[in-house]
C-alpha cells in the first residue's frame, strides 16, 4: 500500500510541480517551458499505466484502494483526511486525462509555437491536469470539491488566455460565473451530507445512504438534485450550457482538453461516483435522465446552423455529454454505458477539435466554414483524421460511436413504459440530427468549391489563403486519436470488457432488454443516421455554400443560431432580474438606509444649530428661557388640575 500511496500522490504532484516551476521560473524557461509541461504530463501517464496494471492484478474485491496522505481538517465532528481513492473508475479517468492530455500537450507545441506566452500556457495546462486528477482521485466529497474548484480556476485562465481579446475575456468570466452557480449546488449537497450523516467521505456517505433513504427519502432526493446541479454546471448541461460554446474563444488545444477529455466529463464522473445515492432515489435518477435527454436535443439543434467550426463541435459536445447523462441517469446496471461513451468521446472529439485547429492553422485562424471548401486535397492528413472522428460520432458501424451510443439508445427504450419510449425516441432523433450537422461540417469544410481562393484573411492583414498541412508535432497526435476513434469502442465494448472492469466501482453491468430485439434498435439507428446524412447532402452538398447567409431564414434556423435560446433564457430569468435587484438594492441603500442616517444627522445638526443660538452669554436670554420653562410647567399643572 505504501508504494501505491507514493505513486498516487506523485500522479498529482508531477503536473502540479510542472505548473509551479513554469509560473515561478519566469522568462528563463521560455525556450524549454513547453518541454517541461509535456514531460510532466507524459510521466504522469506512464505512472497511471503502472498503477492500472497494479490494480488490474488485484482480486475484484480488493480493487478499491483508499490511501490516506495526511489529516486535513479536524474540528468537532468534522474530521477530514486528505486521501486518495484508487479504483477502476478513478484510474480509468486518470488514463483518459493524462493520455489524451499528453497528446494535446504535444499538439500545443506546434499550435502555440509563435505565441509569446507559450510557457504560461503550458503552466495553465499542467495546472488544469493536476486539478482534474485531484478531482477524480479524491476519496471524499471535500477533496473532490477542491479539485472541482481548481478545474474551474484553470479553465478560467485557459479560456481567457488571450485576454486582450474582449470576446475571450467575456467568455472566461461567463464560464467562471455559470460554473459557480453549479458549484453552489455541490457545496450545499456536501453540507447536507455532513448534517444528516456526520461525514463527507465516500465510504461514510455510501454506507449510511440506505438508512437515510429509509428515514428521509426526500432528503436523499434533495442531495441527488444538488449534486446534479453541480454536474450540470461543469458539464454544460441544460440550463447551464450557455458558457460552453462561448468557451471556444480560448486556444483550440484548450477546447480539445476541456470539451473532450476532462472538464466537461467531470459531471458524468460525479454522477457515476455517486451511484449508491442515485440507486436509492428513483426521482433523482429520472431527473438526471431527463436533463440528459433535453440537453442532447438542445445540443443537436444548436450545432445545425452554426458556421463557426469550433462552435459546431462545442454544441456537439453538449449533445454527447447529454447522452452520457442519459445513460448514468437510467440507474443501476448501465452506469458503465455512460463511461464507455465518455472514453470514446475523449478520442473522437479531441481528434475533431485538433483537426479544427489544424484547419485554422492552414486558414489564417479563420473559423468560418463558409470560407472553406475543397480542403480535402490540401489537407489530406487532417481530412483523414477528421473523417475517422466524423464516422465515430455519427455511429458508423465498427467505429466508436456504433459501440458506445447504440447501447445507450437500447437502454433508454428498455426503461419501459412511456418513459422508455420518450427517452429512447429522443435519443434516436438526436442520432439523426448529429449525422446531419456533422455531415454539414464535413461538406462545408472539405468538399465543394474552394471558396477561399477569392477571399483574403479576416484578421486585418489582408493575406491570401494558402492552405497547408500542419507540422508533424500536430498531425501525429491527430493520427493517434483517429486510431482510437476506430478501435477503442470495439476494444472496450466486446465481451463487456469495460463494464466488467468498472463493476467494483459502479456495480455489475446488466444487459438492457428493450421491448423489441436489439437488432431493431441498431437498424433503426443506422436508418435515422442515413436520413440525416442524406438531408445534409441534399440541402448543402448539392448547392453552392453562400458566404453571406440568406435572409430571411426559417424560425428553427434562427433558434439554432441564437443558441437555442440558452443565453436569452438565462438573461431573462437570471441576469436582468439580478441587475434590477442590484439597482433596487443600491437605490434602497442610497435613499433608504443612507437617507435615514443622513436625514437624522442633518435634522439633529439643524436642531443643535438652532439651539446653539440660545447659548449666547446674555443673562436676559437665559432669564427669558427660565421664565418660558416655568410658564410651560405652570400651564401643564393647571391643565392637569382642571382635568
């Protein structure tokens, strides 16, 4: 256990030390900062692989390893150790975070090569990885919360890395504030756990949750909903999804790291880790499934009408995380399906984002797909790797999505009754819409007329476009991720390999049994996907792509371009009332509280000023005041006697 303790602590310490060295070292490390950043994360990945094999070699009953590092907080009943939980679920996330994170670090060497603050960028990347590792390795909700907040800080720094751009600074603040809304829910859930059960450790909470469910089922449901609020904020789920597309203002490697492998998956991890809580509250699980279903449709619609390639992929992330929430919300027996899609998503979505970065690298940082076209011949490696990610995300047979998404649709139908039909039908429709907007992206980017030939760069330089393939330091990570998009799903899914591995953490996997043969779901899904592809080809592939969008447009297109009302709803329900409340509070404070204090002071000051005039030193004035006082007393006595 001592060796495992040292290794698990070192997992977090390596990227954290890299971040500290790069931030403290200053300009002296400018030339080697990117190498230090990559080396620490690669070392953490190698260490994670070693820990994986160590845990895999243990009997299933002994794979939940809790290691205590030191006593963190002690006050009355509150006794919190800083400990780490090394089990199949946490080590799976460790490999995803450090593995895909290492590829993104390497890619960033080329992508950020001309940025003057590249050293600082790698420091923030390392800080993000360290915080994410703390989040998934912590053995208590407080340790998880520390990593949770660290991830929020690092994401703020990365999204707003180019803070000289007003859009980037605004996006960073928006992400930070909206995540704080979710964080309040997580914090309240932790407070409620301690109040009801006297502990915040995973072991303590999960061992008492059955008893609490018998005594106060409503309390357990409240805890589950508060945890869900935290998960929605971090994973960009309805109603807290509006920050995620705007976060595309950060550098593209940040988009790949945050929106593919790490931050947005934290909410899925939280729900899966808290499976003992959701297993005893059917209402809480149902709300998770409903939120996931609504979000997957909102994300699909939002991706249909965007012309910014990164925002299309961002809405795709919103949708795919919705599928994961749907899976983990279906309850006991199918948590592993959400993790399966999460892992596959880490491969194909990171590959798609890095491919988008390669296209931007070739197109003078232009993100408008209306200005692309015909890039397949100019960027053959980028096209091939993105084609693999495209086939994976739409669920083409033998690619990742086929093995990861179809079982979720089956499990949704297997929920039974009206609920099963609603959830399953929504998931099926989402698969078709995904095929539409991703086909649209591929057609507008790689096929058709090269629209960039008649245009010049929009960055103010007036440069002509000369598309060229990215250097090897960028294309090699893309190729590795493309290979994962092809083979990872089959590797994890065949013989329930991943589900059996995760069983000690999330419970045994139960094969879903929809009300009709599974092959029917598979055929229906492929048919819906084919329809989506055909519609995209019919309306986009056969017609010239206008550089300026036609006006007017259908209402559904307007809705999609306006972020499916996400910003408008949040502004109407929260932002504007908040502004009005703030203004009313300022007015009440200025005219009410301050007015009362200042008015009282002015009145007393005026009264004392007038009273001071009597203190003039003249005997006749004092005698007159004494006579007036005596006269008042005499009159009062006469009035009392007459009454």
